């Protein structure tokens, strides 16, 4: 009875959206990255699913967890469907902030190239040092761009079977960047909106962009443009890599 109600598709969808908006409200109210909504949604849902497994099965083992996770994913599959229009919608901040792009095109371009190069370069280096499988290394390439674009890049690179790894690393990259950016910005005494926006947009994509808007509208606009530019450049790199590998 408990599982029928509290592990139903509708309840899973409700609790996922509810937790996210609760912490989004807390983050906005208290102006602190500690209440990052994506981070707390993941933490609470992981604990919640483990609790449901324990109540329903009496023990927590990998098979039961996998079954519960599969049920949760199918329950919130509509959120995956929404990623397609979200990808197209990323053009909106680029168009809305076209004046920012015109005024700051050089630092945005240079910053994006450096950001993409650093992101992919670090993946290649770590993949070599840790002797990772080539498919997994490719799956980590788009860790520095927003989820909607990252999932498409995994298909371009032919590693769609590792999409879950890509999504996990994208979220981890965004959350860590959003949590560490404010103290680092304060430590280095940076007050330039362009610098703050570029750093957050390049390093933490959509999650960092939301933090950038907390500094100023200009920082948020720069971060929005940087996020889209990074995604565009990463797609180009992915296509080039795919062509090289295909030869």
C-alpha cells in the first residue's frame, strides 16, 4: 500500500519537481549556493529511493536498487522529453543578450575557447592517466556543457550507451562549480561582471548561470552567452573528433 502511493509515477514526478522548487526558493531567499536545488534534489531523491527499497524489499541490494531506479526513471520520463525543446530554447538567451555578445565578443570567444580546451584537455589527460576505456573518455568530453547539449554530443560521438555517466558528470561539474565559485570570487576580489559571468557560464553551464544572475543582470547575461557559446564549440570539437575516429 505504501509503495503503491509513495512510489507511484505521479508521486515520483510530484516529489521531484516539489523538492527542486523548494530549494530554488530557499536559494533565492537566502542568497547562498548551499541550497543549490539540483544538488539537494539529487541527495534527497537518492535517500528517498533507498528508503522505498528498504520498506518494500526489506533489504537494500544492487538488484533492488536498479529496479527502483528504473521505475523512477520511467515515472519522470516526461522530463527527458522536455530536454529536446530546452536545447532549442537555449537560443533565446543568446538572442536576448545579442547586444552583450556584440560588446564583449572577444573576451567571450577567448574565454569560451580556453574553457572548452581546458575542460576537454583535462578529460583527455585524466583518461590517459587512469587508463579509462575510450568510450567512457568520450562520454566525459561534454561534462562542461549543459545537459541538453551534452546528451546530444554523446550521440554524435557514438557513446550513447554511456549517457548516464555523461549526465552525472555534467551535474557534478555544475554543482561543484556553483558551490566553489562564490568563495573563490570573494577570495580573489573579482568585481567585474564580465569576468564573473564568463567564469560561471564556462565552468558551470546552466547551474552557474543561475548563480551569475545573483551578482547582476550583466553577469547573468554574459554567463548565458558563454554557456551557449561553450556548447556550440564543444559540438564542433565532438564532430571533428567523430570524423577523425571514423577514418
